[in-house]
C-alpha cells in the first residue's frame, strides 16, 4: 500500500509532500473519457506531443461584475503528488474497455507531472470572463489527464470565494462575518471547501472545527436551539454570579439581565410576560460559561406581537386571492449565465448543474454552437481539440475589458521539473 492509500485509510486529509492535501483528490478523480482519450493518444503515438490548456470562464456568477479566483493551492498539491497507484492501475484494467494493450497500463503507472509547467494569477485575485486564470503546459497526455481535476478544484472554490467577497462588500470592513454552513453543505468535502473559501473571500471565521485545524481558520460559534430548550425556568440556574471584568467583584448576572429586560420592555412597549424565562435562563447560563467569548443566537427567540397575530388572522384582500379564471403567471426565462430565481441551472454535455457555473467539459468536434468556440492550434507539434469549463465558466487566452484595452494578468509560474521555462501557449480549450 503506497503513501496515498495509507493516508486515505487514516483520514480524508493527509500529508503528501504538502500539508493537508485532500485524499479524495487523486488521478482517478476525473472523467472516464480523459483516460480513454489518453489511450487513444498513446495508440496514435502522441506521447511526445506537447499542449497548453488555458482555464477561463465565460460569465461571472450571481449576475455580478467579477469573480474571485480560488483553488490554486489545491491544484499545486495535486500536480506535486500526481501518480497512479498500483490499485488504480488494477482498477483501470477491470474498468476500461477490453482490448487495451498491457503496455499502456505500464505507461500510466510511470506518469507524473514533472514535465508540466503551470502559470496562474495569484489566488484571491479578481478575475474576469474570458481571461485565463490558469495555463498548464506539458506533454499532451498528462495535461489532458489533469483537466477535469483542475476544473473541479477551481470551480466550487471560486464560486464560494466570490460569494463571500460579495457579502463582505455589503457588510463593510467592521462587521464580523462567520460561516456556519457545514450542516447544510454538499457533503464533507463541500463543507470543508465552503469553510476554506469563504475565509478566502473575506469572512472572519467558521464554525467548522476541522476546517479550523486543517486551514488555520479562526473557529467561532454560538449555541443550538437544543441548549435553549434544555431550560424551562429561571429556577434551573445553578449559578448566577460572574466576576466583573474590570473590578473583579462578583455580581448577579441574572439581576442585570432582568433589569435590562424591563428597560427594553418599556422601550419596545412589550410586556415582559411575553418573554420566556426558560430562554432567559439559558442565555444567562451560557454567558456565565463563556464570559469572554459569549455569542448569543438571538434568532432562537420566537416573538409574536399583537399586530403580527392580528395580521395573520385578518382575511386577505381580493387582490391577494387568485381567481380561477386568472391566467397563469409566465415562467421566468433563464438568464444568460445559467441563473434563474437565484439559482443557476446550466447544461453541459447533457448534465445539469445547479451552482450557476458551467462546470463540466465539452469536446469540440468541429461543429460550432453559440456557446462553444472552436479550438485553434498554433503549434506544430500538437493538435488538441478539447474544450473545458471552470468553476465559473471556461478557458481561453486573452480578452479585452470594457475600455477596449487588453487585460493581461500577472502570472505566477510553477514548474514541476528542475529547469524549464514555459513557452507561448499553442492550444486553447473552452466550453
């Protein structure tokens, strides 16, 4: 059993040359057609061909004007450790179509990304549609095999970082933003990624304890409704005393809370009888337990005013009642970037996605559709007719911004071999 397999057995994240690489991110985390294409390349004696793939997107998410690029660190970890294990090879022998030559599996077993050069803009940089955010250059077969994995590492990461940045812009610099989405996330990997890239996008912390450990993110939290309902009366408080922060004198926190409740009751013109003593006791007990880091979940309270109850019991106006003869409301047409009513829907290769991004990959077979751009090959050694999409969209070389001038991002080069400088890209893939 190799290092990767040992790491996966012990936990989902492990150290494979870099700290905290996700054990799920490995060469088999790809689409089957990447491997079958690799065999066809190999069969066609294209092992010495080189290619350049550009990762870009077509539309900003959320009908916005920018995207925050994220996921680069995980891409670098993946390239550093790219290698098919013996169990990977055995599985592929059983899974791939019959007739594949044994020598191809030997070739796969020796593949690494040491001959690949990666160029990218800095992680966390503002990116724009149709501007490459990552370029990878290297042998055609290995670069092809990297495609799907790089896309999945960038796609969701950029979506989450962009969403977090939009929240930060609205909240301003002085409001604390915390991410509490683990319980509703798309599985463990989605939860960890959401925590990590929300922090990248500008949030101040997360409730996800494992994300805090793995990614050095500040961990914060409140309390659950279960804690509130565990108290039914003030009499259940075992202690009410707490030291004053400045004087050190013990004071009765419940008395302070009741006094402030009376002041709020007068200010809001609400009877104190409408508040729950059990909820008050729970809040006081939690504050006593954490005097230096108390954070109350205020929406635990369910307050109904007389006006609210009256509004709920009043009959609806005639305009609020749908007539049997009234025509049905027209369906909203989807927007150009795949979003409709706040949730994106797109179709890529016949697969439906709901994260507002085209996050699959499509192959260009010579035909051209409104959303697929022909791949042009300007190199002499390679012809790659491949298209891809990213977390936010697609892949291409350079574009222009609204002022008509070319936007040329500053690239950071990462070479996975001892000495070689990347050459000018010859191929593009888009989706």
